[in-house]
């Protein structure tokens, strides 16, 4: 049976590298993105199939799921990679200055979108022999890590992005409890240089994608329902489980 993987937000950065690495492993890659022009160009470069999918638009999600169902009889891997920090100034500022709109914008993509996409594609995932869902999270969603004065992340004080990743971690844990027939993971790619952070990260998108692909393919010895990935900012080399 052909292994099929769908990656949201795959037109650039970690998502693009994830799609590339899966293609190299022989997966049929469905490269999903909101923008048709950029998404098509990225998919062509990857040798993948472009799927138009805006994770904040229910009609777009339903259309993407219907299209994939019409073209494929199952889905082995769903990677909820689409994410953003937010373009509101307060998204990167103090909690006391955070607006409802800044929260809503980030959560719509990072949390609500992941849930909506997962639910839409569950029927196809359930038809796969060993389905996997990978939610691309972050160590900034670890309350244990970000509350540790000895950790470099302690200086981070903004609400929207970290809180959205904490919520995504809980989403992961809850799906893992319900979907006993599906392995569900939260991936920590690490601090990668992408558009998300102005390319300030010390890891490459390919290094971050390797974490996601290890979970998606079963190469990682990771428990379902946990946050797993790069441990650099926890002072440990390599990959492993990150505390909630």
C-alpha cells in the first residue's frame, strides 16, 4: 500500500522541508498550503501534489478533505504544520498589552485549525494500517520549561504564540487518549531559522523537519500523546520527550 502524507503549510520553511524529506522516503506527498500560486510552485519543486487548504476556513478544509478522499483511499500521515506568531504588535509584547484579536488570530491557525483539519481527515486516517498525526508544536509551549529561571526561554513573556502551543500540546494529549488506533504526537523542531522568527534560529529548517519526519515515519521511539523533539534549549543534546 502506498504511503500517503499530507503536510499543511508546506510552501516554505519547516513544512517544505518536511514534505521534501517524506518524498525522499518514498511517500506520496500532498503539499497543502493556503496560497495557490506559492503552494503550486512549492509542490512542483518537491514533485508533490498541491492541495489548496486554508486551515482557518472550514469550507476550504472540507473541500481539501473531499478532494483527497476522491483521489486516495486512505491517508497514512497528517502533519499539522501550518502556524503563525501573529502580525499584531502585542503578539510579541507584554501579557498586559495583549488584545483579544491578537489571541484570536494566532489560535485560529495554531489550535483551531489543527483540530478542524484533523477531524476532517480522520475518516481517511482510519483507513490506513498504522495512521499517525503529528502536530508541530514548540518547547515554548512547555510550562515546565518556560517557567524555569535557568532556561533561556524564561525571558519570553508574550502570550499568543506560547499559549497556542501549550493548547496544541493538550489537543495532542486528548486525541491520543481518544484515538487508540492512531499515534498522535506533538513535535518540537527546535529553534529553527524561518520566516516565523525572522530567521534568527540556530537550527536549519531541515533539522527541524527531521524531528517531524522521525515521528511521522516511526523512526523515533516516542510515546503517543507526548511532546517530543529537539532538547537543545533544555541543555541536552539530541531528541527526546519534553515535559509539559
